[in-house]
C-alpha cells in the first residue's frame, strides 16, 4: 500500500473519531500515537495502517522461506530467481524493479532478523552465516575463527565434525527431516501478523494511565 494511501486512510479514521462521523475537522484531544496504543496500556488499540501493511508484507517473506512447491512461489522464483538454497528471493532489478514484490522485499531485513533455522539434514543452512544454534550466526559468535575459515558459505552438513562440535559445546543430531525456518516472536514458530505488528510498532506517545483516565463511549 502506498504511503499516501495509508495517510489518507488514517486521516479518515482521525476525522471520524474526533468528528463523530463528520469529516469537517475537529480538535484532536489526544495524540494519534496514544489512540493507536494497545488497550491494556490505555489506548484504543487502533492499528497504524502503514505499520500493519509492513507486517502483512513481511508475512510473504516468511511464506517464501517456508513454502516449497506452491505455484505463487514458482512464479516469483522464475521471474526473480532465488538464493541461499531457496530461502530467499533475489531482489528485483532492472525492468522488474517495480511492483508489489519490490515492496515486499523491502521488509526482508527485519523479518529475517526474527527468523531462526530448525536444523534437519543441515544441507540448506549455512554453518557460519545462518542463525541455527544461537540467536546470532556463528560468524559473529566466533569471528576470530570465521576470518580463518576456508569455506565460509559451507552448509552444516558439509562442515559437521562431531568431535570438534563437542569441544565447543554445540549439539546437533542430524535427521532425515528437511531444514526449515521458524518465527521467533510467536508460538509454535508460526508467523502471525499481530505479533509482527507489535514488533514493528514503536509508539513514543505519553498515554493516559488507565487508573486515572478512561475513554468515554457515546451512544
């Protein structure tokens, strides 16, 4: 959704809230940030349209990583290509650098910061560069070893050495299951728009304490 559209929608919401349905402009008694704050924190719980849109777009990043043979992913892969063993789509470039997928790809960074790998065979997860046994990649945890590594893009399967792994305290039992990704912020590792919205939403407004003030409903 274009930012200009999101702003118009939020303006309509504000006008309705403060004007009681009359879109002729009224004095705004409370900052919009306070209105959009969650109810248990004293707000009305309205969602910021632009932030909600980012959360919805981010879900497609997660779906691309999780879903394998779906038709929509095949179309995206054919048009843009893929990288990192199919976890990610390549960025749109040239004449293709327009449209919905370009906007979706803008949400890749924060989304992947909150994804973690679940190791199966270990054939599609990079030993050094992916987050699979800690919250950060091993290249950051053991940077002094990473700079000496001869194969920095090697997978877990290619790098695995049970004896050395035991020495540095990493437990990994290879399985016959495929590697997969999980969403760190939610239950069962599934991406939920509500949780992604909370992650992205960073209000800086001063909200009324619920014990002293309250929102007045009108009949």
